[in-house]
């Protein structure tokens, strides 16, 4: 099975506080995955660097996509704690995207070396992820591309929406955001339906037994 990638964007909205949201994520949601499931290769949370909403993103490199249908993972969503169940229905929105990794210029870094800044460029066109213009920009670290094959977006007081996300995403990792002022940036995002910029909030190492 190919490697996988899980990308979740969320915003507390008016029904939850940022403090409640972050406490749940940092002390319940992430530990359940990173301390118990070895297939979660990396786990990191990012905060919006562009002032747009949703303002939070969680990303995980997955050993292979078979995990997404494995009971040790699916049971986490099927048997949510009362705290998690009460919170997720209030988020506005919660946008979950399940991906197959198409390629990467280098392996995912450890939590200690997680990228300080990332750029996500999503569209319905299959991306080129090697030899892109942004590789020439000082501070570029790596690029990885993914096919989004399943998505679910929920929002407080609204009906869930399935599979309306763009089909592909390319993610660029950087030391800083100086790339934003370059012509290579403008070239990389041209024609894309969704462009977001993120700054690292917290990266968590996997401590699960293999």
C-alpha cells in the first residue's frame, strides 16, 4: 500500500474557545494517535500564517493507507470520548482530508526538525513536485504531493459535506516566509483553487511501540 497523509483543518468558531480546542487537541486527540499507533510517522499542528480561516491545521504522515481502514485507527473515531464528541460538533468547520502520498523530495523530518513554515497549494490538477520553482528559493526545505481521495467537512449547525475538497495538494516546507515575496511563489500558486500559509504550532514525536 502507498504511504498516506492525513490533513485536517479546523476552527473553534463561536461555540468553542481556542483554549478548549487546543487543550483537547494537545492532551487527548494527538496523544491517542502518536502514543498508540506506530503507523503515524509524524504529527504536527500548524496555525494560519495568512490570517485566513480555518486557522488551525493538523498533519500526519502515515506509513501506508491501509491504516485508514484498520480497526486500531477507525475505533478512535467510532468510540470518541464524551469530551471529544461534544467538541467536534461545535467546530466551525472541521475539514478532514484523507490522502495518498504521490511523492516527496526527501523523507518526512523528525518532530525536532519539523518545518517552521509550510505552504499548501491545492487544485484539481495532478501536481509536479520535483524541480518546482520554489526549490530555488532560499529557505526551501522539501516538497511533497498527495492525492486527496476522501474528504469530509462538518460545521456547526450545517449538514456535512463529502468529497468537495480539491483532488490534489502540494505542500512546500520552509525555514521562513521570505518566499512569499518571490516570483517563484507567484508561479507556484497560479491557477490553484486553494492556497494557504501556515506556521508551526507544535510537533509531536511518535512514541508507540512497533
